[in-house]
C-alpha cells in the first residue's frame, strides 16, 4: 500500500453534484488520526469517526458504537501516566485503512515503563471512520 494523494473529480453519474474523490478524504482523516494520537487529542480523534461506527478492541473485548462512549475511552487512555503514541503510520487502499503504532507509558501500579506495538484496521466511509479494529498484545501494559 502507498500513502494517498488526491485530486478532485467531476460529477457522479447518479448525481449532478460535484463529488470529491474519496482518496483526499481518506488521506485527510488518516493524517488527522495520526496527529491526534501523537498529541493525545481526544476531541480531534473522536471527530474522525462517522456518526454510525464500530470501534472494537480485540484484546480488551471492548466494542464502542457511539461517540458518548468513545470520548471517555480515549480520555482514560490518554490520562495514563506518561502515555504517548509514537511511530504512528497509516495507509489507505480503496475504502480501508491500516495503521501501526507504539503505545507506551508507565504502569500506575508499579512505575515500570511499558511499550506496546499495535495495529488498527479501519473501514472508511465519506471521509470518516465507520469501523476500527485494534490488535495489540496488552501484557506489557498490565499491572
């Protein structure tokens, strides 16, 4: 996969309104996600999700389907001691995106530092995330 670049296209055959090639919207939202993770910006991150979405954390067996639950999820995550996201990289292909990242911080219970590599699989719709599935090994971050 390669990073997206974009351009404007003409009109849809179904509609007479101009449409923007989804590659631009995909690249924009993936860049916003990257920046929001690196800066621990909950509001920007939440704004990247469609009104109807599924956010699924496989290791935690957690599923979130509305922004009222997603916001506190990221607030809790970003409030952990010394938490940071680094080596964040996202790509898109068609209506999907994939990303990898490193989540690190300090365990509150022991003060021991941890680092966790993870991946996100994303489905995009109209320039927003309609589904995100997280994969990572949580053991390094556990107490």
